[in-house]
């Protein structure tokens, strides 16, 4: 006998993404959408016992960099290990389309520098079977994934495509340049781009050290592109704007963003982080967003929900001895051989006696002082560490030199054999706590973001942000106030989805996409980051997994059980904004 439903999730505590109080219910799925929520008599072809567990919508991560990985990999991990069922890439203005064949290496070097994805990995992995942005989307549409994928038009690629070397050199765009970029942006939105991403920060540089091509793009250029987006869909407008900026002049920069939004009618989100140079500037940004909202302009901030920091280790891009002469002599040896040399008493003594050649080395600058370094344990990592757990504090208590503590932890900490990691919070941690993030997350114009899933493969591992949002912010935080589970699920599901125009997901309600998580909430925890060698050419990347995700469902199909892939790949390219279910749209 044919079953009434394709899938029924039985007896879970539903946290529906709308912010309502959690309630016990069954969730039935048919043809990729949620068919019913409540007490369901009909059976499913597949059933999941969710008693004692929570059932949430799938998480929507709107700030990733899978632009390359999505062309060669069906599983967009680490994001899909962390309950994410929809990703949006093309952020920060970097990506690979549009691109002429002569500029392939230029865009690879840019992604290598900005997002720390090695040149050989991209050179070998990218098929380059496109030139225009619509052609890039067409190639993605031929692929299947374990999540849905949305793509944004990257400003750097667009600028280089239109302006050539002048774009690379950050020359002002001419009227003809702007007209050409606007026309491409219009076609990109009509082809299915979620939006347009750009970067205005000096932190984003090509691997040759040159600033990103978009750094000094003028207001006329940004406005012209936004107006091209507004002209899409017969003038109805399509797509969202995404910006990362240094906000060196926050008053003028925010005023410019407001003018662009006002003229184009396009929603905008920007990256909001606490900088140690201006630790209270984020308050001004919250005030300005509230003013913009009152004026009818949608400007939202994407907030990192834990410190943005660098991981140091012997397998990674940097470690505290990277610029020491003795270490540089062995840096290209296989890990096991390096570990053996570092444990040799004579070599160790010589290394610890040396001075670092770089001013940016560990302990050599205020931003990299030993007071800011922490040991990352093998068990659940602590992303809100107290100052008394820093390497400097350990050194003071034990009388051992900081470099010695760091070396021993890298050699024997964590899983051992040279795989121990050190953690250096750089942003969002100026006050040695996350109280400011708690305030940000309570603001009605803020959504969680900035995970950078798929990027920074040798230095940062923040694709696990969605798990932090539940584990740390709703359950385990001890150093300050927490957030309600319902609030955090709404933020990571419905609010993020709406921010990028995906109105068909993010809620456990009939008619919505059957993207779901079944989570053993008391057991949910992050594992420590580790290194895998599974990129093209055997390239290295940081990964991080979690325990407690009983099942993840995409379009009604179970993609992960207990953190392991089932083989189902129902995820597809999203062609632009997605409307709400017809029943709700009519109400």
C-alpha cells in the first residue's frame, strides 16, 4: 500500500523558525515540501523517531565561499555537517565569473589571497567551462549537492572582465565601464543570481599582496551596478547587495550605502565585527540600521557569532615558528619528520633561542601578543576563553616560556603527533568576552553570518558557526547572558533566508521547503578542528565536525544521519529569489 507521506518525523519538539514557543508535533513531508505539522495518523515511506529531540528548519548560511568547491564537489562540507541546508556564495566580491580565459590565473590568485585557498587546488579543480556569469550558473545547474546553492555576482570578477588591467589597478570606472557592468549585473540577476557582492577592505588582497580590485570603487560605480539590478525583471528589480568594508569613515561610508539602497531599492547587508581599533563602533552601526529601517530601507548586518580568529599549527599556513631560521630549514619536510626534528633536544634548544624574523610573529606585536593566544583542546573547543587561560597567563603561572608552551602543545596537544592547535582571536574579542555579540544578536536588523564556509582552509575554520549558535548561545555560555533557542533558530533559519530573498524556506510550516534538522540537543557539541587532505591535488584544508545531528533533510530527503552522508544529493542551484508558498503569498 502506498504510504501517505514520503517522510514523517515523529514526536519531536518543533522549534519552527518563526520564534514561537517550541511545541511537540509530528512533521510530514510530501514531494519535497512540508505537508502537515501536528498529530499525523498517516505513515511515511521513511520515518524518523525524534522523541526527546528538537526539530528545526534547515540552517541557511548566507556568507560562504564555495564558488570553486561547488564546481568539483557534491558535498559542501564543512557546512553540511552543521545542519546547513542552503548556502549562498559569491560574497566579498570574489569568485570566478565572468572571466576571460586570459584572466583565470588572476582570479585564482585573488581567491588564494583573500580566502586562503591554494593556487594549485583551484588551478586543478576549476573546470573553467564558462566565461559569462550566466554560463557559470548553467554549469552549476547541471550538478547535484547535499545543500541548495545560491550564487552572487562577484564585483572583482565583474570589474576585471569589463575593465581589464585598469580594473585590477583600481582605476576609476568610466561612464562606459559602469554602463557595461550594470548591463552584466542585470543579466546576472535575470539568469538567477541571488545578488551582488563587493569588498572595500584592505584585508582583502591578492596572493601577490595587491589590494582587491574593488577596494576604491566609487559610489557612481556601485550605484550603477545596483541600478542595473533594479532594472532586472522588467524594472521590478532583483537581487540583494552584500558589502564588506573597513568603515574607516563610518559616517560617510554608511551614508553612501544608504544612498545606494535608496536609489536602487535593493536590500543590502554588510559585515559587522568588533574591531580592536574601534571597539565601540558597532553601536553606531546598529543605530544607523534602525534609522534606515524607520525610513523604509532594508539594511542588515551579518554578525560573526564568535571571535574571528586564526588557528596556528604545524600542519597549517602559519605557526609561531614560521619565520624562525631553524624552522624555515625544515618547513617542507613531511609532518612526521618535522615532528621528529622538533622533538630532538638539540634542535629544540636552538629553535627556542632564536628570534622571529617577522614583526607579525607570535608574541612580536600587540595583535599577536601571548596574552591573546589560547590552547585549543581536543574536546569541545572554547571560543570564549578567559584571559587567565592565555599562553601568557600559563607562562606566568608555570615559569615556562610562551614559545615552549606553544611548541609542546602543537607537538602533543589535541590528537598529538604534531596536530595540536593554537587559537588567536583577532576580531570580535576586544574586551575578552562576547557580550557585544549578545547585544548585536538581539537587534532586529542583525542576522548571523560570516562563516566563510569553504574558505581560509589553512588558517580559519568557522563554517561551524551554526552549531556554535545553538551550543554556545542557547545552552552552554557561562560568561554572560544567553539567547533563547527559539530566537537563535529563527535568526539562523528564517531571518537569514529572508535577508537574501529566500521566502520558501526557514519555517517548519505546511507548504515550506522540507529542509529540516533533527537534533539531539543535550548531546550537541562541536569537535575540535582538524586537517584533511581531500582537496584537488591532495590539498590541505581545515575541517570541523559536530556530534548531535541525528538527521539533516534537504527537500524531503535525508542527506545525513548521525553526521554521515546517506548518499542523497537533492540540493540544486537556486535561480534567484524564491517566493513564499502560494497559500501564504495569497494571504
